[in-house]
């Protein structure tokens, strides 16, 4: 599989394969999804031994 999404040099240092999402303005629906991911998915991933957020919580 090929694609054009390549992590930036900064993102590669974090070990990610995909670039981090931008921090532009979000819609209410996007904000709700972000909150759910932060509140439910990130803790679940940590418990499973995976990283779903950076140390800064991004």
C-alpha cells in the first residue's frame, strides 16, 4: 500500500507513522469526538500498553 501522507521530521521523532492532526478550529462535532477520544480511547490505549496521545496529551 502506498500513500502520500508522510510524517514530518518532528513527528518521526515521536515515533509516529502519520503526521499529527492540525490544531485548527474544530466544529462542535469534532470537539465532541476529541473529548470522547481523550476521555475514553486514550486511557483504554494506555491500559493496553499503546500510545494514543503524545506526552502533551495531543
